[in-house]
């Protein structure tokens, strides 16, 4: 599931890599693939955990663990945000929380594999929202990616193993993530990245805590399944994933990072098949393949769009 997984095209680290001619690092590539695999397996873990633990209480505890893990490295940096940075982080954190809530609710209703591939459509949707919000032009490859994603989603909707309502919720989550990414890449560069991400996670934690409390969902987590999912999603898929990403992006380009992250649906499909017994049939797997094709087609253009968003903000 989503952590702080967004490549930051146009970053100082990428510029340095371009000047030094170092566009690839095997260690960075391996670290990013490992992070992406962790995100893929969390689809299985979360679906299993939600069979015995309430949704919003799970999300509240997940973000509590993530924020607590980041507390030590981020503490000296938080004051750099100021009032405006804290408010911006809270606003984007609300969008992030909306995405998580919709995605997790959808995962309860559909298969792990379908949820993974539908989530991946945020790659296709991000440049579309960049066009709507900031008039950043997108190339034909993005529109081809959109068309392929729509075809793939239509194919998935005919699979009895999944759930149309679940897929729609996950698609709405992907749209929320895309809006959040477009806004973050436009406005976040003025703030410390780690502090800003922590502000987002804190806002998500507060929001989910309030909802869980009002719904009376809080209870002590029990069993290895729930605790395992909380630790992996809170520590490894969120907090440590961000730190690994920050380290890796100093050693490889944002475009390569984004392309590696496009493997997340593939890992979700693999783990869904191996661990959750997903059997989507020929039509379902063909739909996943078409969605993946759309992601692969749109990914380089999406990275370029985000790079123009960042440049536009710095020149403003």
C-alpha cells in the first residue's frame, strides 16, 4: 500500500546526478525494488488483518506507528515548516488519508491483485490532474495510458472473483493519490521533505483516530496477523520506505525511481496469487495486463509532467 512513495523529479539530487553523469546505482535500484515489493505484500497483510480488526482503528494505529518511527529523525526539522508548511502538510495529509480510507475499504471488497493494479492507475491520473489544475500539457502517451487503463478496468469489472464496488473505491483512492501527488509536487519543494511528509502522516493519524473513536472501533489488536500488518505497514511500508527512498534518490534519477515504483501492481499480483489464492481467470489477468501496459506507457510522461510542475513552482 502507499507509503511516501513519490519520486521527486527535478530535485537537487537528480540535477546533481545529471551533472555528474551518474544516472544509475545498483544498490539504489535494489533498495527501491525491495521497498516496492514490501508495498506489494502489504495488500495481502492488510486484507487479512481487516478480517478481524476494524478498518479505521487499523489505519489510525498504522499512522501512529509511522509517525513514532519518524519522530527522532524529524524532530529537529519540524520547526522549519512554520505555520504555512504545517497547514499545507495537514491539507495534503487529509487528501492522503482520503486515499488510504477508500483504498482500504475497497481492498476489503475486492481481490488483492485487482486492488494492486487499480491502485497503480494513479500514475496515469496524476498528469491528467496536473493538466486540470496547472495547465501542464501532457503528451499522447498519457492519453493512451488512460485509454488502456479504462479498457483494463472494464475487463476487471466482469470478473466474478472481485467486486465492482471494491474496484470503484480503489479507483477513487487512486484519484485521491493523484491529486495529492500533483499538489505536493507543486507546493512541497519549498519545505523540508521529511518534515512535510511527517506533517501529512500526522494529519492522517489525527483524522483516522477521530473517525475510529466516533465509530467506537478502538480495541486492543490481537494476534500475529494484525500486529504483523501494523508493524510492516507502519514501520517498513511507510516510515523506513520514505527514508530508503530519500537515500536512493540521491543515487538514481527520479524517472528511474518512478519506473521501479510502477512494479508495485506486479508485486501485488504475485503475492495475491501466491498468498491470497487470487484466481481472476483469463479475463481478469488480461485486464490487469492491460492496466499495467497503460501504466508503463504513461509513466515516463508522468515523470516529465511532475518535473515541469516542480520547475514551475521554483520559477514562480
